[in-house]
C-alpha cells in the first residue's frame, strides 16, 4: 500500500529515498520538504501584496486548502485508489504527516502574512499631548 498522497511532490521524491531510509522516513522527509516550500511560496506571494487584511488571508487559506483537498480526493478517486488507502497518510499516530501539510496550507498565509504585515506597518506610537 502506498501511503503517499496523490499530489505531486515537485522538489523531492520519496521513491528515490525509500530504498535507503524506508518508506515512512521517505514520506516524512517529503512532507517536511513540502511544508517548507509551502511557507516559502506563501512568503513569495505575500511580499508583493501592498494591502491585505486578516480576513483576506483566511479566505486565501481556505481556498488553498479546498483546492488541495479537491485535487487530493478527486485525483485519488479518479485513479481508482480506495478511500482506505487515501486515509493512511492522515494517521499521525503511525508517523504520517499529511495532516501537518494540510495545517500548513491552512495556516501558512496567516502566519507569514501577519509577520510581513507587521514589518510593513510602522509600530503604533501614542500621540504626544
């Protein structure tokens, strides 16, 4: 059974690491790499945006998560993968990290956007009386 999500991991392939470290370690390396590049992508996208609100960041996060889930479930089911096989990657108690990747899709824009926004705006200073 393949526990890797159907989505394509562009920067790292667990198939190339699996013989050396084992399937679970390869999965963890691949998912950790994905978490890092999701955050980098959020940073690269948000640093050029002049003005946004927390509400905007939440909407973008929900869009990212929704599209990823649509791709994951739609692609997996279209390829004929059974639901039980898809859900293997969601089990954090067995060392799988797919849930953490989804949390990254949900929270990366909010965290990165809040940090960038605090740097773009000058700190509040009380008016002098």
